């Protein structure tokens, strides 16, 4: 239940630098932090870290506007929102940068939207030695060279991206994925909940929600059936 806002550093991790350690953050907001070269909010190196129901907003760095997972790092995000983060250098990854020595990021029920990169991957940039495993996520309106291309949503810049049961602007190969506008309630006003007509309603995979997850980012029940919407998801 903490807010990290307006912090800055010259190397990496405007809100925090996590090195060969373990860290857990729950119901926290990371807003308008500046990470210097790497990771506007966090630079993580050879660590296991978990972020649950966290918001990453308006952070910036040369590489990895919000969070960098580096050097055999293992980072998990559940029910998190990433929006308005920016990468200003050649490394890209305005939301996430993943790479080096089998670094792995797992994302479940997260939204990545309205990021800006000056070089590559307005959303997630996975480079050599990195892996993204995402499900029940939304990658939308992230921009970089060429606009809102698929590569500016999720970019495999040298390694592996696995995305399923997710909304990816421009389309992305994977089970249950769609490229249809998720129809946020009011993205311009910062409300990324799903509007009543959103195709993302009842479209995820229940089995891919981490065990023990009962509520969403707003603290409301994670599993809700909307009777008037045809179920396109699994479970």
C-alpha cells in the first residue's frame, strides 16, 4: 500500500534497484520515477521479484521505461497496470525490457497501454536471453517507430515471447489471442477498466490465473461471469 513517486537515479531503478535478492510489492504505485540508464521504476538483476496489484505510471529511462529484468532475473506481475511509461534510447521497452542469462517475466491479468519508445518496442522488448510468458493481458496503444505496430506491443528482439488469451493490437500468434479493441472505459482519463461492450470480457483463461488470486487491481472479485456476454475464454 505504498506510493513511490518522483524519485530519480543516474544508473538504474528510479524507485528501486534489486540485485541478487528477493522482493515483493503488493498494492503499490510507482509514478513519475526516472531511472537514468535502466528501468524507470525498477532495475532488477539476478533476482526473484513479484508485483501484485501494482500500478506503473509515467516512469522513464533510456532503456526499460518501467522495469528491467536482467541477468537470470525472474519477475512476476499479477493484476498490474502499466501506462504512460517511456524509453528514450536504443534499448527500447517502454514498459518492460527483458534479457541476458535466461531472464523470465511472467505476466497474468495485466494491462500495458499508452507507452512510448523512441527506438523499439513501446510495450515489451524481449532481447537475447529473455522470455516473456503472458496470459490474460492487454497490449494496446503502445507506440514507437512505425506507430502502433505489433512490434511496438510485444517485440521478440532476439528471444522468446509466449502470449495467450490476450488482446494484442495488430494480432499475435497464440491460443485465445485477439486483436480487437479492448474498449477501455476511459483510457484518456486513466481508467483502464473494461467498458460494458469490451471483447475482453469473459475472454481469458481461468486456469492461467495464479492460484490464490481472488481479486483484481480494483479489489473486486477476479472471477465474474457476465451473463449477457458470450464466453470466448476458457473456463
